[in-house]
């Protein structure tokens, strides 16, 4: 009997990491029914991080919270309280791009993310893990800071409007009522290393993904620069060039300004879930994601899991919705699109083809 760990990321927009892990394992067990299966659905700090922790940490509790969504409409969301008092808050759950009825690069906001963080603090959370992938906005984290007590004011002393649009009128900030970090601090889970500003910054790189046209990017950039200046004038010492400041439309910068620290998302999630030990005790590990490409080896779940497996001398196997680059560090790989006869068929029924992928990997593994 072999021990096999299944540690995929979610297939964005198609299936959660927990669903993918179960489907891959079911396919594997149909070929090798005697193997011991360990389900370890993963995330890299984006969509699905709450789900990954909830599955992996016994005794964790979902807490509901009513927040302002990224489009300004109220919505029901949740955060997760772990048994040790640490709260996991996911931006995609409160302020994510998937919640937008239509992209709005100037008006999308992170207010709801800050409201969920505040709810966790109100509940007595002793520390925070902040998953910031999948944002809809380019507000620099202005919305979340206002939800935590910061005041962003125009020249007349009135609060500026939400989103990047409001930053155009920002004159100064008042941080006197900004809430303190919890005693255990706050860790940002992100693999993005972009600075806040410049050609590699939040507006230039990620603005177009959020609906910004070529003429919009300089305007978004100017709003972020004004925000950084206002915080600096209020005593914030964080350099906008800090790697990760540009993550999630500058949300990384806002959180760093609050006092949070940043950690590689997949590694931080994996360590919190005990994945290194699970992989070290396995005979094989299966990971996956919706699209494997040249970026996958650089901090994404699949690259992180492959690195753990290599360090432990355990073969790693890959199942991806599509494979757009030569898999690196894997003893075997299969794409759902290849099994289904095309990407559209795989997307239409991803769990069916994930099950088939698990079976194919089991047949090929010796």
C-alpha cells in the first residue's frame, strides 16, 4: 500500500481545490484501491484559501459577515476562525473580481475586505492571515484602511469617495483612529512581487485585467501615487517600491502601511496546513491547477508542491486543466483538455475529467 497526497489548487471558475482533490483521488482509487489517500486541497492566497484552511484544520469555524462588496452593494461573506485564535480573511470573498457584475476599474473598492478584518478583530482574533488574490480594484487598499478607521480627506476636510476615483481628490489622511494590529500580527499571503507604482506596478500590470484601457492606466497610477504621498505625509514609512506593495491593486501597500508583513502565499498556506510533513511521509503527491504555464513554477501551488516533493525525494504528478509550458519537476503530467478533446469540454465538466486524470496518473505511476 502506498500513501498518496492530493494537493491541487482550485481550477479557477470551474471547481474548488477540495472538489478537484476529491475527484483526482477518486480516479486514482479506481485503479489503485489499496492506496492510502490524503486529501490536502491547497491555495496560494487567492480564491479558495478559506476553503483550504476549513478542510485542513479541524475545529475551524466560518463566521458570517455583512460587507460592502467591490461594487458598493451589500453582500454576505465570511471569514474563518482557527482553533488557535488566528483569523483567515480572503479578499476574493469580500472584494473579489468575481463579485463584480461589470468591471469598474475606477470605482471598485476594498472596503468589504477591511470590514471583514474589523469583524475578525471585534471577535477577538489574535492574529490574521490575509489572502489578497483575485481583487477587483486598484484603490491601493484605501477602502480597507477606511474600514479600519483611517480617514482619507479632501482639501475641505470631507471624506473622499471610494475606489481609485476618490483618490484623485485626496489631500491628506488622518490615521489617528486606525485600529491596531492584533497581538499576533497580520501576514499577507501573496506571491505577487510587483511594486505599487511604475511600469511593473499595480496599475500598469494588473489594471487592464480589471477593465482599464490604455488611457486609464496613467490616471489609476496618479491616484495610487497621491495615496502613497498622503500616507507618507501622515507618517507611514513603507516604500511604495517594496516587493508585493502592488499586489491586489495596491492592497499589499495598504496592508503594509497598516503594519502587516508579506509572505509567499502558497508556502505560507502549505506550512499552516502541515503539507511539508504530509509530502515527506508520502510515496507520491498529485497537484494541479486550471492552467499550468511558465509562471507556475514561480511560487504558484503546483511549483511549490513540486519543490516540496523534490526536497523529500517523492515523485510529483501534475493534473492541469491545460498545460501551456513544459512541466518542471514532475514525474508525470496529464491535461484535462487533452482527455476531454478540448478545453471547452473540460471546463464544462471539470470533475469528470479530473477523475479521469487521476485514473490515468495512477495507471502510469509505478
